[in-house]
C-alpha cells in the first residue's frame, strides 16, 4: 500500500490593454491533496486522490472578488478475474464554490467503466465494452481568468456513450529478434 500527501501551487499573471488602460489579471490555485493506492498482482489495482483547493482570480479593471474554494477527487479500480477478464472503472469529482462574480457553485462527477477480455497466449487481442460519462454529467464546464477576461463557459461536448472495441496490440508480436 502507498500513501502520500501533495501540495500544488499554480499561477498566471497577464497584462493587457482595454480602452488604453493597462489591465493586470492574476490567477492562482493552491491545492492540498492526499493520495492512497494499493496493488495486488493479478487481483486488483486501486487508487484515490482527493483534497481541497483555493482559487484566486483577480483583474485590476474589475473590483469584484472572484476568490473561491474548490475540491477535487479522482480514483480508479481495476479487478482481474479468471479467464483473462478485467473490470476497470475511474471517476473524477470537481467542486467549485460560488464567488462574487459567479453566483452558482459547480459540482460534477465523471464516471467511466470498462469490461474487457484478452485473448491468445500473448494476450495481444482484446475485446472491450466501455461506458463513458455514465452519470451523463460532462457539461464542458470551464472557469478561467486571463488577459482582461474572467469567464465561465459551458460548451457542447461528447457526453454519455458506450462503445465496443476490438484492440490488437502489435507490441507483443515479437518482431525482429536480431538472430538469423
């Protein structure tokens, strides 16, 4: 089992002109995150990362305070069954608190899952059934602060879908051995 603790700090500083006035936009994120994982060969792999954050977005031409709390988590699980069958799932959770500029908080859970079976001795052929965004929450959401703009957008995106794939892995073919 592995466990850890991470601290992240990100920042951007932009200068731009708006109506002949210099605008200074500062965007920073501070994140504290715990992480834990466990792996048992041919049985399972599991991991979880989670922690709070604080986002600072300020523009010298806008007097509103756009600072806000955030929380992010992601995790995954793979279970290996007999008969070369495996189940995998991963999820990401995002929370952004409301601010003076943005009057609503944002919550999103993205959940994906795959059931797969490998074939042949080298396991180089795989049949996989996958579901993406199973909770249908992928809204293309984004909050950003840069240049003279602090904005929140929701764009069209590919939402929930299911696919069946046949995957041939050529890297397990052996290739040239260097022997004649």
